[in-house]
C-alpha cells in the first residue's frame, strides 16, 4: 500500500506547496511550513493511506524531496520616502520616474512644487525556485515569484498579490563543439525580465534606474546558447502584458495582439574574468489600428486597414567586478520604447484617404547610466543617468492627437528635452538584514514648443514676431530610507 501512494503523495504535496505560496503568502518561514504541509497533507488522505505514509521514514522522505528541489526565498521591505515636488511615480509613489512640468497659476505659483511623504511595505516579495529535475539529458527548473504591487491606488487602498515572474527552463549541457570546447543551451518559457532590462544599476530605489534604465518583465520564449567559456548568444520572442505600448486606444497589448508578430530580440554577450560586455537589439512591430476611414464615391467608408509601426531599439552594456567593487554602464537607443519605461513614442507621418492607411515613425531617445558599488557589510553606491529626446527621422502630421508618447501618472512627457539623475546611497548589511539610505536628485528640462519631428525647440529660437521658444528645468529631491529582511 505504501508503494502505491508514494508518487501521488509527493505530487499532490508539491501542488499544495505552490497553492500555499500563492494564496497564503504569510506562510513564509521554511522550518514552520514543511511540518505544517506534511501534517495537512497526511490528514487529507484516506485513513489507510495516511496510516501507511505516517511513518517517520515517509515524512523524512517527503521533507527531503522539498529540500532537494524547492527553495523558498523572499524579503520584507519597507520604504520611507520624501519628495520635494509632485512627480510621475507608481506603486504607491515608490517607483519614481520623473518630476512633473510646472503648473503655474494666475499668481505665478507652481502648484506642483509641493512636498510629500509616505512609507509602505508593499514591495515585499516571495518566490519559489524549483531545481534538480532531469529527464534524460534535459535539466528542468522553474521559478514563481510574487509581490504586493497590485490593487493600491495612490496612497490608499489594499495591496494584493500580482504575478512578477513565472517561468520554466529546459537545459542541455556538454554539447559538442569544435575541438575540446563544449556548449550549453537553455530554453526559458514564461514571464521573466526583458533581456534589455535584465542588467540594472546598483541602487536602493524600487525603480532601479528607470526611465534612464529599461524596466520590463514580459511573457517570452528565450534561448541562451553558451558557446565555450566566453560567448553567449541570446534570442527571444516577447509578448506584452503589464508593460505595454501606447497608441490610439491608450496603452494596451492589442497593438501587438492584432499585429500578430511578437517582439524579437537578438543579443551577444562576452565574458572573461570579471568583465562582461553585452550588445543586443529589439525589433518591435505593432498594429496601432485595425479600422480606418477611406473615401469612395465621395463618401466616407469604414474599412479594415493594414497599419503597422516598426522600429529597432539597440543597446550596449558593460560590467566589471573586482573583489567588492562593481562598475556597470548601459546605453539604450530606444525607439517607441515606452513599453520599456523609456521616454519615447511614435506618431503618424502620412494619411491616405484612398485606402484609409496611416504611416508611422518612431521617436528615439538616448538613455544612458553609470553605476559604481563598493563594499559588502558597509556598501557605498552611486548612479548617474542622462536622457536626451532625439525625435524621429520624419515629420508628424499631428502633434496633438496623432503622436503617442511616454505617459506616466497622468502626464505626457512629449515636451521633455532632456533629463539627468544623480543617486548617492549607502547600505549597511548585517547578515540577512539591510538598512539603506539614498538621496536621489532628478531634473528634467521641458520646452514650450515642439518641432514637427517631435524634438523640443531650442530656447531662444524665434517662433513668431515677438515670441521666442523657451525651456526650463524642474528638479525633484528624493530622500529614501529602506529596511529589508531577506529569508
């Protein structure tokens, strides 16, 4: 009887473990969870099966199964955050983007120049790694990760669980190459970090450098091929879910859904010693509209259209590590990359009344950052970032309703010409407990007029008799204290 229920018992217990992780997030500590899971499972079995499986040897085998293949991890994190002015931000204002433009009243006062403070624990996280399974020559692993991002509105509301990462990975090792070299290949399927966003600066802030750095996790199929000791080739097909493109219907994944084609990524990495260099490019091709209007017989007729906006976003990343010193740098030439939390977009360049078709062009943004981290117990960090709005290669026909751009927290950042960020931080790591203090200054320059290609008109340029174009800077000072306990 014991042999008959061994496999079903273990399989059902694994499902119980996953259920408890997703629906019972407070059950985090392993040494309490394992005995509870075993006892609960045994009590749910028929009497004869429970009796057969209640031996100390059986319980020990079940516990060993978890230890061999399952690893529970996570942290409890609190942020205490002060801002000097109103800004675009998410996740209870903890995920910081950029300061808002001036909102000047009749008396000349900037209504956005008001400070705010909040502290929240909604970025606390729990995850489960599954490793050590093998079928033939194929290694199988998986990850499920969640936090409390969803459900919060402004500074009030109830935070609820959301899917952060969820993927399985197949792996093959020691594949023959020329000479004595061997290769390894992995195939990831599920939601994970976008390849352009995977490498992040060393900071305390939740935004990890966004929008100077890309930030995106999406459903994908990604292959990594490690060719020998130094080179890795990566290829991905990526679909939009949480991080999505803007367009005529607002921000939605429908542009990719009806465009049929997923985002395509290709990259190459080189690693030697403590040095890593990566280069890659993303191809995005979406369909902003399905229905349009054409003129036939002097009348307007609703028709299906074949609109498509296609653009490339290349990037370069470098990293060097020596003992406790880490230096990282990345630059991204983002085209219509608002779905990557990059300040860019696209617009309509021509309209055809003959068939209702629109042509589009993407605006590009140069986004770069550098970060340095040194120390372990007492860790010092610094990040510097810069963004420049480079516009499009063609002129747009309508800068008001036909130009879809990076929009966050109710503000459209079309008129931002450039921005910079400086972030010094210090962290004190005591085992699994961390205290962090960070000062972040983010400044953005806005203009009052756009050129037809989406760039911001330079200050001092004559626009009309008696009127010159103007630009101005706004700056936010953020002071943030963090407490974090890892488990």
